[in-house]
C-alpha cells in the first residue's frame, strides 16, 4: 500500500488533493473544468487523431515506477490481465 511506501502524511496529502479535484469537478463550469477538458482531449485524440497512447512522466524520483503502475491500472480497467512482475 501507498502508506507503507510513502507514509501516512503523504497519503493524507494525496487524498486531500483528490478531494480538492472532486470539488473542482463538481463546482467548476465545464469550460474551465480540468477533468472535463482532459476527458474531451483524450476522446479527441483517440477518436479523431487515432492517437491511442498517452504520456505519464514522473516529476520526481519517488514516482519513477508510477508510469508502469498507471499503464497496468489502465490495462486492468480495460479487462486485460496484469502481471505484477512485469
């Protein structure tokens, strides 16, 4: 779990940020709503540009393995089997 790797203060900060983004999504006009704009951009890239990939770039060494985790999470959400050791 994240709490073992990063500690509870970091997990609580992460959850606080997730809550802030949830509030932003609910309360912000769609023209300025980051989750809506990202979803629309993703749909545009996928459907019209046929760009089926996205880039996840870690901004600090602590997140060096996050791109692999994000790829596995997306594959799992799409129903693909995930091997924890790859």
